[in-house]
C-alpha cells in the first residue's frame, strides 16, 4: 500500500482486539516519534509505553471507559514537561555536545538563546508550548502506525488529573496530554470500521496563492 492508501485505511479505531502488536512494529512507531521535529529540537515531553493490564484498566476509568485503553496491545501516553527549567536546557546542551563531539562550552550562545526565550515564560505558558510539540508527535505516530498497518486511536477524551495521578506524573515533572492506544481493529464489532472518511473537499480546504 502507498502512503495515501494507508492514510485512507487508518481510522480512529473504537473497538480493538486484544492481539499483541509485534515488538518490531512498536519499536518502529516509537522510533518515528523520536524522529519528530520539535521547536528548537528540545522534545519537551516523554512517551510512556504501557502494557500492564491492571494499570490500563485504571486508565480506562480515567478515559470515560473508552475500551481501547485496556483492550489495545499497547497504550502510548504523551506527557509534556510541566515547565521548562535551566535543568532541561542544560541536559539538551550536553546532548548536543555529546552527539557532535564538542565541548559543551561551545553551546553557550544557543543556551543563552533558549534560556532567554523559555525561562522568561510562566510554567503554564511553557506547558502549553510543550503540549503543542506533543501534537506534532501525535501526527507522526498516526502516520507511522498506518505505515506499519497497525491501528491507533488519538485520544483527548480523558481526565488528565486522574491519568497524572495513576501514573505519578506530577512527581516526574510531567502532565498527560494525549493517549494513543495501539493495536488491531475488531472490524466485525466496530461500527465505524467501514465508515467513509469525512473530510473537506480539496477546493474548500486548500487556498492556492499564486
Ligand atoms: C487530538 C485528537 C483527539 C481525539 N480524541 C478522541 C477520543 O478521545 N476518542 C475517540 O474515539 N476519538 C478521538 N479522536 C478521533 C477523531 O474523532 C477522529 O480522528 C476524527 O473524527 C477523524 O476520523 P478518522 O481519524 O477516523 O479518520 C481524536 C482525534 C484527535 C486528532
């Protein structure tokens, strides 16, 4: 299948089987998410990959009992940094220095630029900015899952405070932003499995400026 066919094939699966997705496919989806672009390259979020069934039953309760949370093969939770601090910026500079094989002192101008912009904001502003980076990762995850012919359901329909509590995210300086159950559609029992895609027509969507 070509990319467009795969994007037509994918849909926000409502009912999933409990079959396990092979680790190689899970690894490819995670790898694609790691390669996602982010502002400054800071990747201000973490990806939690949860298989534990008990934990997922608890999370399902926090997600208005959406069954995919527990039935899917894996549950991805995207959690953004609750703030950006000098600690995060220093870690990022150290990573740059390590990857490029240079002394971290050479990163000073970049550090100053990042600190000047990010440390001047409130924690809430930084969290909102980090959340926007998460949505870019979600897009990549959806395309990567489709490329692997694996189903995925993007979810905002959950109570973030409850999810944060179940996963102890506050203690880790994180806040949940999105859930993404990953698994296989139960096409026989999912009424939406064969529904046509509802998308704006090209002419209503694209503004061509020549
Ligand atoms: C950010 C975001 C949040 C969503 N939250 C939910 C959700 O909580 N539960 C759900 O069943 N679908 C959810 N959806 C799925 C959308 O309803 C779905 O993507 C949209 O109707 C288009 O249909 P399709 O993805 O099946 O083509 C969400 C989608 C996005 C992008």
